[in-house]
C-alpha cells in the first residue's frame, strides 16, 4: 500500500544513501530536472524528522524522511505556484465560512504562502509537531515573513503541538482545516480511523469543512479522476465516508502533480460559483470534484 505524497524526488542526495525507489517514474525530461544542481543548506535529525533543506537555482526544497520526498518548496520567482496539491489547498477559502483556517501539518509553509498571496486578509493557524522544523523553515523557507500581519490584515499564527490533542482548537472553531499529515512517506494512520476524523471535525465552526490530502491509492495503476468509484482505492477517503456518509467529495490529482487523492467534507459546492471565485490557475480544476457514491 503506497500513499507517498512526493511531488518531486531529488536523486542522489547523499552518495552513501541512495534515494528510495519510486514506482512512478517521471518522463526523461522531468528526471533531468530532478537532477538539477543543488546544495544542502541544512541537515538535522530531530525526534520527529530527518530534515534536509536544499537550495536549487529555482527553489528551496524541504525533505523530511529517507524516501527523499519533497514536503515543502519555496519558489524563488514571484509566483508561488507549485503544480502540486499545495496549490489545490488554496481553493478552500471560498467554500467555508468567514473565519480562521487551520493547516494541520504546516511543514515549511508552502500552502500558507500561497493562500495568503491569494487571500491576503485571511487568518491562518498553522500546526506542526516539530519545533525544530519550524525554526529551520523560518531560517531558510521564508516562514517568518508571513508570521507578520500584512497590510490587508492577514497573518500566519504558528502552534507547536499535536493536532490530534484537545489543545489544537481555537475559540469558535476553525472555518476550515487543511489536513496534510504524513510520516515516512505515508499518510499518518490516524487519518484512516473514522473516530479520529470525527474528532477533527469537532474542531470546526458550524458549516466548516475538512480538506484532506489523502495520499495515493492502494492500486497505483493509471486510473482516471473522472471514474466515480476511484475513491474506494484510498483508505483515508473510505474512513471519511464512514465518518460523514454522503458528505465527502474527492478528486485525484494528475500524474504530474503526484497522483494524490484529495477529500473535502460537506455538500459538494456549486462548481460554477466556486470556479468563478478562483484565479485562472485553479478555476478549471474544481470541475474534477465528485461526491463519493
């Protein structure tokens, strides 16, 4: 069962530690891009992660485990678009109530950077269990820049702690929670338990939604995102459907974007209205959302 959430694999990171095999090889030209010149800015082992941050000509990359999967990236250009599931998280604000949005599994802050660029008045509440990871992301991935309130009032507030604990709440609840929790290349096992998902849902305000990066499916053969039964390949979506019958929507990212499944709780939004509220880079993608049935 493979739920790896890699968007890019950096090859030959250490001569003594070859990259883990990837069952989804990219085309040759992408392989060449993956092997672009880089150097290591920092490498440290913590209680939770093997942290490596790389600098390349185009971006900085955060690697967190021996799989050499990229868990965050910061583009050096003005644009924050990544071509991965982090972009997709930015579709959430138009379909949740007004209020704070949480990111459970903040990592290096890729999603937070993009969301605040598109929705600059938002209050984001970022949760991450590894305090050293946050310190390194402040030093090398620009995380400290979005911890300052901007001219539109938007800000990222960072919390160090376990998102599954009762403490990961705020008064009034979150308008939405983005869940992006992986360990060792896999979705954390708690997200395959309906009881845990119900506990996360209790942290929301009325009509709030969960948006979950569910990783890859159990069958890694090519399947189209338009097949309404594909969601059954993913254990996290199955658990969500058990927790919220008839109230789970899903989409499968393209192969170029990692092939991960995403889930959104609540009624399927009106796709035309949702699309109209989004920038061009995102608006066509909302038409791929389907309700589990």
